[in-house]
C-alpha cells in the first residue's frame, strides 16, 4: 500500500462535477482517492493514472448486489461522504456511463433538494431567534459597554459571524443542488471536468478565516477562567492602582474588619478578571472598623469601607462610554448630583455624594476607575493620590 | 415524487417493459438491451435509481430476496402505467404519420 496523503476538503461535496474533476486531476498526479472525511480527503500515492470519477447520490445505502452490478459494469466503489458515493473507472475503458439518463438523476436530486430546503427553513427560523437574542442582549441593556467589557462580547461576535457563515454555506449548498437538479431535469449532463480551482481557493480563504475564529471562540472562555482570580487583599503595600482605606482615614485605631469564606476574606478581597476588551479588571474591597469611634449619626461603631473598580481597556475610545455606564449602574438615587470636576491628571472625573456614600468615576487614556467610599472623610482628598497611581501605570 | 401519469422517461419505460419478466439487477441490464434491440445501454446508476423510485411508487415489487440477490417484478399498477404510456406513445406515432414519405 502506498503512502496516504491528505488534502483539506475545501469544496462542498454537493458540487459534484467539480469534485469529480479534482479527483481525476489528483489521480493524474498519482494520488488516488481513498477516503473522504469530514475535514480531509485521503489519497493513496501510486502510479499516475487516467481515472474518471463519478459521484452518485444514494438515499439508501447500496446493497452488496448493487455494488456488484456497478463493479461488473466497470465502476469501483471508492469512498462515501454522507449520501454521496464515489465510484471510479479507468479513463480508457469504454464502459457504460454510471448514469445514462439525466432526467432520472434529476428526480433523485429533487428529493435531496427538498430535504435541503426543509433544513434551510428550520435553520432560518433558528437564525432569526439567535440574532434576535444577540441584538436584544445589547440593545435593551442599560449599560451595554459595561456588559461588553465584563461579558464575552468578542467571543459572542465571533459566534455570530461563524453562525452567519454556516448559514451562508447551507444556502449555498441548497442553491447548488437546486441548480443541478434543474439542469438535469432539462436533460443536461453533469460536466465531469468542471474547473475546481477557483472554488477550492475560495473555500481555502473562507476556511482560513473561519477555522481560527471558531477555535478562538473555544479558547477565549478557557483563558478567561484560567486568568480570573480572587484573593485576600494583603494588609501591606501592594502594587495595585487603588487607594487604601488607611490613606483616607486619619484615626490610628483603624483595624481591618474581616469576613472569611472559602479561605478568602470577602470583606477585603481582590478580584481579578480578564476579557479581550479589558485585559485587566480589578474589583477590590476593603473594610475597616475604628473602635471607640461612632458614625456621625451615632448609628454604631464607625466602620468605613472602600471599593475600587479598575479597568484597563484595549481600546481607549471605550473609556468614556464605560465611565457613563458605571455612573448609570452605581448612582442609585436620581436626585444625587453628578458633579464634573476638572482635574488635569484625568481626562474626565465625576464626583457623586449621597450622605456617607461617596463616589468617584474617572478615566485617563485607556484606564477607567470607579471608587465607592463609605465614610466620614472628604472624597476630594483621594483625588490627588488616585491621579498619581493611575499616572504610574502609564509607561 | 410519486408517479402521477406524466410521460415516462426512456429509462423508466424500458425497465418496466423488461420487468414484464421478473428479473434481477445485472441480467435486467442485459434484458433492457435486448428489448430495445441493442439501442439502450443503461448505466448501473440510472438502473438502481429508477428501481428505487419505481419500488417506492409501487410500480414494481421485490418478488424474492435471498439476501444476495433481489428479483424484481412489475405490479398491476405498473402494468397499467406502462400500458397507458404505451398508448400515449402509439398516439404520438400515429400523429407523426405525416412525416412519412
């Protein structure tokens, strides 16, 4: 047995004439068709030979008797792919053609044509539902940019593109079969020497674009899961773009308030996440308590806290919209005034105060930060150190 | 697509004609060549394509199947259809008489 060589199946099996022509050309180069897989076509290396190939559509698997009759007529069964069976014969032998009546063949393909049409209808409905869901997820979302960055936007878009491509292939195959059926019913024979190069080249380009994309959609969530990480915020110095509670609170009696769960202090936690649009995402909580000191309204022991959300974006142009989405999400009361503060260290900075709940929303280039502080100190005081931290990040 | 009395294809006509005598695959091809006086050499793909379709339309049936070889025969329905098409062809020949010398 000769060496097995494989080639990508870049054309549709439905393009009968083109594939027959390709197999014949391969045989002329000494590569004889052996097997047709999902992705690859396998050839066996041997002597160059003039061979003719015929692809037959057989709804019912042929019986041994049927294959014997084909064989006795000079046609060898070589390979199959779904309902398509490939037969070959020596080019020089003067045997009867496999099919001698195009109209009868047209009848057989009518059944396939019908089946493909039903598939197409079902798939069209599924596509409408699928695209509807995809569009509504973003269209009816109050914070589409936040959703895009936190979610799997890029991956979802890839899935949409890949789905559209699959849809296009189904339409293309349906049209190929319909055209073939029509021409057969009109008595025209299939051209067994049709040019296949252009179709294979085009198929190769499509495959080159969509296979990596399909692969990507599988890899992205894996990377996301592998990179996201939760851990307890260390008490000492850390190299994170955040303001520590100790930097705001003046009392030397400030102590950490903890709440362990699954070995992570939920009250003082660093939560890292990754996405293609925002490869660095932090959500960092810190809770403290000052024993011996009470809240201004005497509601209990003074226990300030700070939460920082930090995003480093792939595209700086999304920073403004993300900031606005964060304001929309985290400013709860409609009567809270969102004050824009001019600060030379930020592209934009907003401050919102609602009693003891004080927030800053700001962005600088591709960095977006949102600080929520519960406490009695002035929020303005954290702007300069925050500006310093964010400027340090920029190389 | 079930048979609804449309003009038959040549392949269909001759297969039905040849099956007036029950027969099996390979010999059927020889029989067709014979009844058509050597005019028709039918390809095996066409033969089995038509046999599958005729069987589905109940124009032929499998008389016996020993697992190795199937013997086909025309049904009453098939006979009637063949007869009808024969009459149609005869009319066509009649109508074509003006072409004769």
